[in-house]
C-alpha cells in the first residue's frame, strides 16, 4: 500500500476514533461505583462494561468536541430502597449538567457537589430530599440553571445565592420554603425564568425582583403580601407569563402598565384593588387572564371578553360589564340566603365564611358569593375555599338552583364527589381542586350536560377517565391533573367541538394517545408525567391554535422530523420520551424568538440543530441527552462526521 494512502487511512481512523468518543476509564469506574451505590437499579441496566458509556449507557453523555469525558448525567426513575444521592457522583470532574428526578433519594443535598467545578446545570427534582437549601451551592459560581423543585426542602431561600451571577433559571417551586424572599435579584442580569410557587414564602416581594427582565415569573400559592406592581411595566418587554395567584398581595391594579409581549397573567386569589386598566385590552398577545377573587371594581374594559370568560373576573368587589352582568345592582333573594346559611352551618361556621352575616347583602358583601344582576337576580357563583375542617362537600349546595359556577378548594373536603350536584341544572363551570376528595370520577357527572368547564385537579381520585364524559358536548376545558387516574385515555374528543384546554398531567395514564385527540384544536394541552406510549404526531399541525404543548416524561416514540408545528406555538416540552428523527427547520419559524421555550432533552433525536428564529435563545440543556444531536448550542457536528 502506498505510504500516502496508509497515512490517509490512519488519519481517518484517528478521526473516527475521536468521533466515537470512547468512554474514559476513570469515568467508567466512577459510573460503575454510582451504579453500585444505588444497588444496581433497573433504570441503570444499560450500564454494562461490555458497551461504551458515551454511546450506550442511558442517561450518560460525553463531550465529543473537546475533552471526550462524561459531561451529562441523568438519574431518574431510581426505584427501590430509600438512598442518599451517591457521593461518587463527585468523581466525574467534567460534569457540567446533572439531572436527578423521579427518584427515591433522601437526606440533604450532598456537599460533594462542590467538587464539580464545571457544573452549569443542576436539576434535582421530584425526590424525597429534605433539609435546607445549602449555603455551599452558592460556591458553584459556574451555575446557570438551578432547579430544586418538587422536593421536601424547608427553611429560607439563602441570600448567598446572589453569588451565582450567571444564573439564568431558578426554580424552587413545590417545596416547604418559608420566610421572606431575599433581595438578591440585582445579581442576576441574565435571569429568564423564576419559579418559587407552591411554598410558604411570606412578607413583601423584594424590590430587586422588579429589576429583572425575565420572561417567566411564577410566585403563586405562597403567603406574599403588599405591593407587586414593580413586577409590571411596559418596559418589561420580555415578560410573557406572570402568575402571582393565591397570595395576599394588595396594590392598585388601575395604575399598572403591561408588557406588549404578555401572554399569560394570573393574579387570582389576592387582595388587589382598583379598576382594570384600559391598557390591558390593548395587549394583543394576551391569551390567558384570571383576576378573580380580588377587590377589583368598575367596568371591565371592552375587548377582554374575547380572551377571558366570566370566571376570570368572578368574586371581586364590584366588577361589572361583559362578560359579567351589566353594571346594575342586585339584592339577595331570601331563598338563596337561607340556602347559604345552611351551607355555613353544615361546615361548622368556618372562619373563611365570617362575612356571611344576615345583616348584610349576600350579593354584594358575602365572600365567594355573586348574583346574576342582569336577569334572575339569584346567586349564580359560589366558591368555598380554605375550609380547614375535614368534612364532606355539603349537599345543601344543591339548594341553590341558579348556580352556574362552583369552585371548591383549596379545602379539606373529604369523601367522594357528591351526587347532589345533579340537582344543579344550570351548572356550567365546576371546579373541585386541591382537596382530599377520593374515589372515582362518577358517571353521574356526565348527566350535567350544561358543563363547559370541568376541573378536578389536585385531588386523590383513582380509576379510569370515564368514556361517558363524551356526553358533555359543550365542554371547552377539562383539567384532571395531579390525581391517581390510570388506564388508557378514552377516545372521546370528537365530542368536544369547542375544546380549548386539556390538562391530564401527573397521573398514571397508560396506552396510546387516542386518535380523536388529534382532532381538537386546544390552546393548552398537557399530558406530562404519565406512562403514555406510541405516536403523538397527531397532536401537531401547522394549522393548530396550540400555544402550549407538554408531553414530557412519558414513553412516546415517533419521528419528530415529519412533524409540522403550530404557527403560534410558544411552549413545547417533549423531554423524557423516546422520540427519534431530526429537528425540522420549520421549528425556527414558530412563535416568538424572545418568549419561545423548548425542551427536547432525553430522547433519541439525531442530526444538526437548526438555528435562528424561535430557536435563537434556546440553551444546550433543551437538547441534552439525545442520541446524536450536534451543532450550536451543542458541540459542532465535525466530530460526528462519518467517513
């Protein structure tokens, strides 16, 4: 063989060896120790010494461009005995991305993480970890993303997190964190996402939070109070989603200015006062609005009724005008007052209903009660929340015949969903959420054919989703998330021609996505954290109106390269599935490059990542742990070129 030919052949072999990025022996040793420390769980059954850890070990990724060392690690669905996070993780010195989740990890966050001096992305979520957020995390100054959501963490948010000056994403939601939020947000010039929801945080919102230009801000379900107006402003040109609901915030809403990019705003369940400013109706991108359960007054600006129904404005001091009744007064009907007083008695006169007094008008002064001021002048809205005693839903609710809206929860209601609801023949909106209700979704609900909105989320419901729900032909919104529902999703969605909202996440649903679900044109569709499998491509299409689509944490498998995306898509999460193929160029043309969010991590995708447009601001973590994706923001495709 000619010497030049031999040289070229050897050179190509060397390039190929580099491209394959064989597992470094030190990394293999460290990974095998982690496997041993976790008692060899089934989730790590692919970790075998006979295969290459860089290419065949589930949850392991290597830097194929430079170091050829393990830099991505995911440990999820770790079942078996309760164990701490293994300290042997710290013996992988090149790690820059860690994701631990859906695992039986216990104990505190380990100090051994300090040894990972290249760490940028740290996600420990949906585990049994407890203790406080450790101060030592603030010494990992390379961090750009910190996600500690859905754990059992307590204590306060440490002010020392201000040292993480490169932080872009901070998520501490769904823990038991308490005390005020520290005034640290001037330290994060690149912060895009902040979620502190579902904790026990108290006090006022720090002023520095008003200086961020994050696009996603979620503080809901805490005990925050005082002024939140600094979070708004027309100069907040990147803010697309803000959720401050279920707090004790109080400020003059009439003086607030809004970002032109605002799409989703939930301020419900606070003590916000003033009027709804005319400027809100001018926000053309607004797709979701809820200001219910506040102290707002005055006429609703024209134009908002096209994006929000009456429930979005319900239970305020004196709001009126479309979509609520016109601005006239209504006095409490004696029969309705009698029924309400019986409900109060059945609930043992809870403090939450202390405003229900015979000396005042139930239509204007009783918390959680509203009347139809345009036609019947009867009670048509009722909410019962923060009922602390463990009691069943009182059957006396059914003695309010003109009710069209019921909202029950958060409250300690127990037992099954009561059959007495069948007597409410005008019921359109039924929400029973964040209670202790158990049992199955009863078949009799399908006889309330007037229903347009059904929300049974955050309860303890079991069994299957009944196929008889197909009788609810007027249904526009169905929310069954965060229960223990199982079995396949019934093929019923051709029955709902006006469907806009579907949330079935965080259950135990299995099987394939029914074909009829592909025929709905919902704005919001969320099926994450189930056991669904097979093809989900039927949920896509360029003509769909979908803004948010979340199918993450399932077992779905289809060719993403053949999918067409909705033109106005703003949020897409397909992570933690078995989706294959390439990322189509058309994805760059959807939504808005400032507000678009994407997560395709932990799949079987391959090929070069398209650039530009909606993908311009998407970070590497959105593509991590795939089969062979390459190109910005991941390493270049040169090291993966075939010969």
